[in-house]
């Protein structure tokens, strides 16, 4: 499974294959230069020191110096090349992940915590960054050095090599046990990081409610519990390392001591030279030192592997709705939206039951009903955030199941009850749907709302801040409403979109939308009485059923449920 993760990770970004091969060849060259050193020392000892040939020792020393200088430049180039490949890889992964997230259906985001998803793009990407910056070059160099040192040890003396490596099966068993426990620990660490970020996000986002109810201590205790679990996971990971690292060192010392013991006997027998023993000891160190280095980098490696596993858990999510349908309905049809015997549920219980209605081109339709009656669910089906469980939803007489998701995005606009503005200026947010083709000042002047922005020092170029935090809730809603209207989609859905507006702003936007929506079909989930009075027809919802669909006057005469709602609105207003 682990190997599959890394193979899949490699295949995920094919753009890095050629740079990776080139950088690996540089590392291979560096490894070769490193292996030359012990061989030169061996020659210097046997042919120079033992024979008292100091000119030969000087010659070997110069060759060794040249090798070290060449190794310095090659190693520097290798670290830079591998690091660049790693950073490029992480950038590509981050972009692929964000692109995939934006393609997923709305229900995916409703089921998953925002903090956890943010962790995938922050802490998990940071883990990959750390491995790319600090671990990737070291891991590749260590692996090649271990391979080359193994060959070199057997090349120097086969018999002593077997003696040196006889302890390796025990090291292999210990490594297998360590990996088994370490993998669980690293997975838990990455999981609890997501929970910590989720708890932070919840606490910061809800700080007003927390302080309003004086519930700081409860929230702090919740965060402390999550944070303690994260600490416990890290401690389990540290304990694994604390047991495994000393074992490698004991194995190295034991192996070297054994080789010295038997090598000394071979020297006395005349079947091994002092230089060969020295070279053998160097190569054994070249074998064990990278193992220790790999152990130090194992936390980075496994952390990166756990992060990639979590990344793949998102990439494996299929955007169900965007993959269904390729049809592009003809918008000149008079029948814009039609529900035919539609049933829908988010789980087991139906929230829409046998809904039937038709909305014609240019009509403004209001939806009213008590909380939980199904108003917003109808809007979500029109926006194609979901598909009907039973029955049909049709756009311009084309089944919603067959319509392409891109067509829906190009032809249906949406204004939620809680407005969302992007960081930037008011202008940036108003022309968001089509920045190149919206002549903003002319459009706003034509509907009589351009002067509304005189309240700001920089007018349309006023900075709104993150999520529109620099302006009031009502002003944010006004901008969000205008953004949807200026997009000039065929269908526009207002989900209680004037709930946060003051009376003056609501009057302005309603007048503006009435002018701009002359060719658009609009659906308004009503929150205020003023919203429904100019609607051609009004849907009356109750407990998931459509119990009335007519104009205001007829409903007021013939529909008892609507009468009750209207009376309640009159009392409030």
C-alpha cells in the first residue's frame, strides 16, 4: 500500500519526470565520486604508507583532494536540482488539489469540515514542502549511497562482507516493526492536525457567539482536548524513533567490530591488506550512516506519505454532477424550469414530496413557507447542486440529469442569504462573473444605483477586505445582489437575499432588479413581505409539499396557509 502511494504520487505530476531523471543522474555522479574516496585511501595505505613511498602518498592525497572538490560542486548541484523538483512537485499538487476541490459537488463540502479541507491545502502541503526542501535530496542520496556501498563492500572482500551483513536480517525485522508502528503514528499525527485546524477555525469563526454566551472556557476545553490528542500522537511517533535509532547504531558498531576482529586475523594470515580493511570500514560506514540518516528523515518521509494519502482521498472523490450530462438546452424555449413529480431527500426522510410546477420565461416567482418547508431545497435543485431522487427537473424542456454542469453555471446565478465577497475592491466583486465585458459604471447608472456607492471614499474601488469584512452586512448583501444581476444569467435565484438589507437598500435593489430582470427568470425565496408583492406567481410550501401556486390576490382569497403567512407578515411589518 505504501509503495502504491509513492508510485501514484510520482505518476500524478508527469511534468517532473525528466527533471527528476536529470537530478537523479547528478546524485548518482556524486555517489560515484564518494565511493572513489575509500579506494584512494586504500591505495595510499598499501602502496604509500606501508612501503614508505611518500611521493605516492602525496599523489594520492592530491587525487583525493580533487575528488572532494568535485564532490562538493556535484553535491551542491544535486541538492539544488532535487529541491527544485520537489518544490515544483508540491506547487503542482497544490494546484491540482485546489482545482479538484472547486469541481466537487456542494454536498461534499456540506459533509466535510472546512477546517479539515483547509488542512489538506495548508498543513499537509507544508509537510510535503518540508520533505521536498529538506528530505528528498537526503533520501535519494542515502538510498544510492547504500546501494553503492553494498556493492563496494563485496567488491573489496566477499568473505568479510558476508560476516559484516550477517546481522542485517535482524535489522530488517526491526525496521519492519518500526515501519508498522510508525505509519500508524504518522497517520494519526496528520489526522489530528486537521482536527486542530478545524477546532481553531470553528473557534475563531464563532468567537462572537462564544463571547456573547460567555462560553470561552468550554470552547477552550474542547480545543485543549483536541490539542492534547495531537500531542499524544506526536509522542507515540517520537517513542518509535527513540527505540529504533539506537538499535541501528548498535547494529553498526557490532558489524564494524566484527569486521575488525576477523579482518585483523586475515591480515596476520596475509590474505587481506591493511588498506583493504580500511576501505572496508569506510564502505561499512557509508552503508550504515545513510541508514541512520534515512531514519532521521523517516518522519518527513512518512509524514509526506500520510499527507499524500489524505490528498488522494480528496482526489478520489468524483464530481458526480459535473460528470452527468452534456446537453446544452436552447434558451429560446418559453418553458424555463419545470418540476415533474419531484421527490428529494438528503437522507431517508423526504424533504420534497411530489412537487409539480412550471416557470415560464421572464417570470418572477416567489417561494414562501415556514422554516424547513423545502424552499431552499427547491433552489438547490434549480441550481443543480443536487439531482432529484424521483421525477424530473427540466431546464428549457431538457432533463436536468442530461444537462452539462457548465451550462448550468453559465445560465443560472445565485445569491445566498449569507453574502460572500472576495478580497479586493467592490468593482472586482461586481464584475466577477465577466470582468472583461461588463461596463460597470454604465450598467449601474442605467439601473439608478451608481450614486449609492458615493458613500465610500474610493467609490467602486473601495477595498472590501477578506470576506467583505470592511463593509457592513447589508452593504455586502447589496453588492452580492448586484453581482448576480449584472451577470445576466437566464435564471437567477435569490435565497432570502434581502434579509440583511435595510429598507432603503432593499427598495433600491428591488427597483434595480426589476429593471434588469426583464429578460431573466427569477426565483425569490421570500423573507419579507415586500419581496413577494411584485411576483407573477407565488409558491406556497408546507412540510415539503407544494400547497399553492398562484398570484398574490388569488392565494389571498383561496389559500388558507398563505393567508396565515401573509397575516403574520403584516403583523411583523
